[in-house]
């Protein structure tokens, strides 16, 4: 079996900021993990391609390129099958095997982990099974959160499918490039207040549906065709079962206020989060 080497496509910068490179495969299906020189990652290289189910089930026709290799996952731009009605789809593949960069922090997991004793022990021991269970927890959670929020009309990528360590969703952007994260952009000052208010309305909409993003930052807000799209929800928390939700909400809102301040938006993060929380608690939203 031949392994495609994706490593030269992986960079901290989104690929489309450089010259986009397209790989087409005729006889072989894409395989995301390349052989290491030492051969020490033999288990990794022998794993099935995490995107294979999407090819087999007819969601995608192929993988075009890496959009971004982030802390916890690599995101690929895929050519969508005609039956999906869209041209491109984004596939997010979690790093289940080495588990690098996963947020293991208990504050996000409170009220969420429903594991049996054996599974809990495997997670605690960080065994291979344990790491896989844990990665699965994060990706399942992101899938469920995207489904709930998209159904509620939130500005999040539409989720299409989740198989194993991979999640297939709407591609934010077009053939000319992926949507850029807020932190890379220069925003027109006249539009800043409106965009900030839109972001706050989104945070409140998520809260109405019992979700706090918990990692909201200019890195996880993309801009495409002048619209904001919010991404990266694996660590989202439910205020009904997580006692850290208010603190995380405040942090999310403070991150947004700090970003928009440079464009002249003056906002009191503490006051906004308390007001929002008050409305949520009273069920008056
Ligand atoms: N649906 C998408 N469409 C286009 N680009 C995306 C999409 N989802 C993620 N990306 C890109 O991939 C990067 C990493 O994805 P993200 O979900 O934020 O994972 P991480 O946990 O690695 O930060 C994002 O910063 C963004 O540039
Ligand atoms: Mg991110």
C-alpha cells in the first residue's frame, strides 16, 4: 500500500494564503498519515484513512488540500459529491493517537463524561484505548453541539457527518480561499459595532440553547463574504451541568470585547455577561 505524504502541506499558515496545491489521486485513496523515517509510528501508518468513510459513503469525491493543522486537529478542504448540493466540504480530523494539545482540563468535562469504570480507568491511564475514547468524547461533543446550534439557526458550519475521528462540515470560504480568522483581518471601523453586536447575539443564542463556547477568540471566528462564522466547539459546556459555565461565558465575552476594542467598540464585558446570564437564568430570553 502506498502512503501519501501530507506533511509538506501542513503549515501554521492556512494553505490558501500560499499557493494552493491540489493533489489528485487516481488509484489510491487518500491516506493521511505518512510513514515516519524511523518507522516507529507503524501503528499510525497502518490505521485506516479517517476520511475513507466519507469517500465510501459518497459525501466527498476527494481531498484537495490541508486548510490548517491546528493544536488538536487538522482541517482539510474536500471536493464534495454532487449529491450534497455544495462544491466543497471541510473535514476536521482529530489527533486521537498522540492526543497532543487536547484540553484535558476537567473544567470543560464536568457533567459530560459518562464512562463506565473500565473506560474511565483507560482514560486515566492514558492508554491507547483511553486516548481513543477521550478523542471520541471531544469529537462527539463538537458534532452534537454543531448539530444543535445549526438547527437553532446559529452562524456555525452546517455539520454533515461524523465518523470515527473525523467530522465533515460546511466549508467556510470558496475555491478562492478559506474564510480568514478574525485575528488576521483588518476590519472596517464602521462595520465593527454591528459585527460585535452580531457576535454577542450569537453568544446569547447559544446560551439560550444551553451552550457556552468556552474557547471563543479571534482564532475561532472566520469571516467569509463579510459574514462571521463561529467554529471549534469541542470544549463547549452546558450551564445546566457545568458549574464553570458563567466563568467561561465571561471569558468568551471578554475575549470578544478585547478584540473589538481596537476598532473603537467600547463594551463592558462583565456587564454584558451578567446581563446575558441573568436573562438565561430567568428563562426570559
Ligand atoms: N468549516 C471550516 N471551513 C474552513 N476552514 C475551517 C473550518 N473549520 C476549521 N477551519 C480552519 O481550520 C482551523 C482549525 O480548526 P479548529 O476547529 O479551530 O480546530 P483547532 O482546535 O485545531 O483550533 C481554523 O482556525 C480554520 O482556519
Ligand atoms: Mg481553533
